[in-house]
């Protein structure tokens, strides 16, 4: 098994370089499929979901609800098949 870091993607020029965690859809230990929403993020201008990049099990939240997160920061880790 390998670990995959899920990072906050680029938000676009107008949205800035930071977003806040609204809530997690997936708890540690739950299985996810590609494109399943992991968490919801908020900026001053938008609300958006961060999807899973691949099939796996969420093994760690690295940010909590209401935390401010910068673009490129790791949000969580997935355990995936090699």
C-alpha cells in the first residue's frame, strides 16, 4: 500500500491563495472512489468540494473544520493500492 497526499488545488486568480475548511464528507477509515468529495472548502467568493484523486481509504485528516489552508497544502492522506 502507498500513501497519497491530497492537496488544496489552485483556486484561480480571483479566489486568492487561501480557503477555509467548511466540513469533511469523509471520516478517517472510510473508503473512497475517484471523484468522491472528501471535503468542502470556502473562500470569500466561492464554495467548492475537493474530490478524491483515486480509489483508496482515508487514513489521516491534516486540517480541521474552520482551518485556513493555503494552495498546495496537504489536506489529507489516502492509502491506495500500489
